[in-house]
C-alpha cells in the first residue's frame, strides 16, 4: 500500500525553484513538466513520485511512495535540494499524510 504525503512551502520565486529542481534532475528522471507551474518527477516509477504545483509564491508538493521509509527518504531529498536552490531564503516544510 502506497504512502502519500503533502506539504507546501513559500518562496520568493517558487517558479524558479521548480525550474531549477527539474533541470537538476532531468538527467536522472523522465520528468513531466507543464511550464513553470507544474511538474511530476517519477522517483520510483509513474505511480511513485512527486507532483509539484506552483501557485503564486507557494510550491505545493504531493509525494507518493511505496512505503513510509521511502516516503521519509524522498521528503528529505526534496527538502535538501529545494533549500539548496533557494539560496538566501529559508524554506519551511510540514509534511502531512493525505
């Protein structure tokens, strides 16, 4: 049974964060991207990835993984990458089960 969690974070430039994240992982994953406001990154296949949606200054992330261990791992991976790409701002994440 898969585990789905969701978080939102506020950024000065959420579209740039998503664009940078997609560019960083494009060599590793078959990313589906709809402009600067939506992307899906299939970390472990088409049913086990992260859906990213930009709405103004908010980046919403829905992560689906096969189990709680993988979910926790990818939450940390996503947070670490986005924080690194955010440069001088501090992002906050509060993952909740869906």
